């Protein structure tokens, strides 16, 4: 029988992000999924307290991080992948690769063009690009990559034992599913991805990338629900929801959503796998903020 992994979930409240460390208890080998850098948009300051807490836990548990995993290029938080790789290479004497799905290249090219980022700053920053259905090991635990497009075209999940880390595909049952209005997003693809997830055995736990609990109905963030829970309770997917109904629901919902607060800095850092922009001749590191111009340009 395949060994059951040990799963540590850590909730980052400012961005509503769930981060995960998944470990093989027998060998102490582990992976980190969707880690967060702290970013203050008022002062434009990046700090590492959230990532440092993950490193402290990894050290205390005696884990050896084999890989740093991303589900997609996030638009709502800055990834800590590059920082963690740097620190872990010092801490454990080996450099864990940063991994993401193979379609990241089209996302990098799209947003590099939007923000004026040179190819030299994003090409080759991810150490391994997963193929669909690729299998890898975490010690004695087997993991499989699942392509879950919809929220973004590059989006993947990780199926590990009776768990799927689905990133921004399915959220808590009272939230439903992720938005599909980013470039390359597709509600039709998300519907098919959700059907793929809900076609798994009912006991499989779906670990989500975000949660946004709304008091008084629910004040605690919840990292997972089972496939059975979602089939029974998910507000967008329960019952036998038809594709056309889902597309209409998702379209109406997406039209009402504001852009994520950290959209611009997140995408510029995340297509670089968390690396900082190169210093300017004056020594500063800059990100670009697009202007919105009303009326005639001059």
C-alpha cells in the first residue's frame, strides 16, 4: 500500500492563500506548494516573514525539501519560490528545483510584453516544467501532475495519494470556483477541470489555493473538503449542474469582480519564479504600474 503523506497547511491571511508542505514521513523528504512572499503595496516593501515561518517548520520537522511547486502564475500574491530555493540551498546543502506546468511559457510571454520585461529576466527561471500526467516521487510517496486549465491556461494540480492540491480551481463549497476572466482563462475549461476533479473517488481531499471566510457564516479558513463534500455542497458545482448554466453563472460573477489588489506586482514577480527585478543603474529594483488614461491621449 502506498504510504500516506504528512500534510502541513499554513494560511496567509493578507492574501487569503493556503500554502502546503507535503512530506513522506518515512524518509522526511518533502515538497512546498504555492508559498507566499509578504508585500506591502503602500510602501512597496517585500518581506519574508511568512516564508521564514515555513522554513522554520521544515527545519523543526527535519524535512529535506525535494521540490518547490507552483500550481500557476498567481495574480494575487507574490511567490516565495526563489527566496525559499536560495535559503534551502544554504540550509540543506542542495538546491531544490522550482517546478511549474509546461504552459507557463505562454503566460510569461504574454505578461512580459504587457509589463516590458526582457526575455533574459524570465527565460529559464523555472528549473522543471511538468508535462501533463507526469509522475514524480516524494520519498516513497507518488505524486501525479494534473492539468487543470480554466483559471489560467497553465494551471496544474498535484494528485498525491488521496489528496489533490488544486490551486485556484475549486474553492470552499460556499465560494464555489475561481474566476476565469484573466487572459487565457476559460470558464468552459474550468468546468471540464472541475468535472475531472469531482470524478475522483468521493473520499479524495481537495486542498484549495485560497479561502475567504465570511463571518458570521464561517469565520475560519478551511484548507480542504472531500470530493463528496463538493458534489453535495459546492455552490457552483453541486448536483448535476449543466455546462451552459455554469458558463452563465461564471460569466455573471466574473463581470462583477474587481482586479486583484496585487495583480501588477504579482505577475511581474511570478513570471520570474519569484526572482527580484534586476537592479537599475541607480541601484533600485523596479516594477511597472500601468496607467489608465481617460479621454484623449496627448
